[in-house]
């Protein structure tokens, strides 16, 4: 009985003390969370056209939390082999399981059988196997997207720039490719309820067109702190195709460390076109370009909430007598590798036109948007 009296006294003291600070009770907090979650779902539905459900924001059975599978979790691997993998930048089992065996051998110096066994063990640990279409849909229906700043463009491309794949922007100069890239670097930092990912951006500039002052203008247009926006964008100038390839390979070490949710390569093809100029080097160029693009694809597979955007140039078809003579450079390799491919062309004054050229889940269509001092918006 004495113990029960003590408990009652301590409860009264706690209650009395908490009454002075007037905290929110548990029921109020739960109610606020429900309201916040409901508004987030409604906003997401409004941007993407996807029906609201109570499961919004929950991880689907198809998604894999790669951060929970460190390379140290790899079974049957000795300390020496583990060190070679870590020194080569293989920090997660997802990275190992999705990298070609030849690449692992070149990066680590491990033998053929050892590399094959490591990849097999990683895939078995992650349980990478067949899944049903409804599981894939469960993940895709709540796939995070980054708003472009234009509702019309977002609607055109399925709710915004989606994660897990490559979005290619191609067009002539001054059609808005770099402007969209700068805007995405700002928008990725927005809360998820406002079309962002609460993340950071990695910008690989190959043409010298990156401008922090443009980020400041766009941040101010969104009512964001320009200083914080600049601090959350990591930029590097790639001077050669080899340097560009290396920076993409090295990005695997930066993404997890810095919390990167967006990678931009502006432009992807520039160095390759300038360094491989004769017909005799075309095959070599296309092979290297293919490997480079698949390095980007691999990053999207390893990190499910990473969006990848690349810009591409155009070339004119000499035999085109009617219609638009422009076509994207890079040939079939570029066409097959990108997930969503859009063509940009000029409109009247500050207006630009975006046209869907290829996407596995989107119909053909176009949208008109504007480029102003505040950034990308609706016409």
C-alpha cells in the first residue's frame, strides 16, 4: 500500500509541474500529426493526380533501405577483402550487388571467383528477387518528385522530376535547359509537402554555365534563405570527359555523406563531342558514353530517392526539308538510357515550350512555361 501512495504523490507532482508549462497532451499532438499528414497527402495528390490513401509516406515492400546494409554486413568476407572493398568506395551491399563484376575487380584488385562470390552474397543478403507488379506499383504510386516550379510542366512529366531514373533535357541554346537545372537545385531543398525532398544537389558543370547568383535570385523568388540554398548545392567543374566520368564514379561517396537527392550533369555530351571528333573515334566515344550513362543509372538504383537530370545538345539533320531539323546528340545510346526525354524550344519572349519525346509511362504532349527573374513559372 505504501508503494501505491508514493506513486500517486509523484504523479500529482508531475501533473502539477506540467500544468504550469501547459504542454500539448498526447491526443492533441496525434490530432495535429493527422492534420499535417492529411494536408501533405492532399498536396501530393494535387501535384501528381494520384489518389489519396492512408498509406502515403510509408515504405513499400519493393523499396530497400540501403543505409541499413553496410558492406560490413557481408557474410563470409575476411578483413583484408573488406578493407579492399571499403578503400575502393564500396560502402553498401546495394552498391556491390549492382556493380558489374569486371568493375569490382578493376577497382579492388580482387580475383574473379572472389568478386563473383561477393556479388552473390550481397544479392542474397538483400533478397534481390522477382516481385509482383502490385509491389512495384505500391512503390511508384508514392514516388517522390521534385517540382520544376511550373504546374503545367509538372503535370506534363507526371508530377515533377521523378527519382530513380534519368531525366534528359535537350534543345538549342537559350531554350531553358540550364535554367531548369538551377531551379531544381533550389526546389529539391523545399519540404516534401511543397514539391521538394528536403535534400541537397550535386552539380557537375561541363560548359561553365553554373551561376550561384542565379540560385540566389531563384531562392529569393521562393522566399528561401539564399545563403542556406547555396550551402546545399555542391558544384564541380569537369574539364575533360575523363574528369567528368571520374566525378560521377566518385559521387557514390558523396551522396550518402552529404544527403544528396539530386545530381545534375550540364551538359552530358559536351566533352565527348569535342574530344572524339572523327568517324574513326565514334565507336570508342559511344562505348565510353554508354559506360558513363550506366554509372548514372546505377546511382539511381543504389539510392532510390535520388533524381538524376542531364542536359543534351542538338544537331541538325541535313536531309530534313520540312519540320524541325533538330535532334538530340548521342545517338541511340542516349535515347535508350534515359527514362524521361523532353525537348525544349523557344517560344515568344520569355516563353519556352517543353515537349515529351519519350517516356515509358507518359503520353506525348507539350507545355508552355516562362523564365523570369524569379525562376521557372507558368505562362
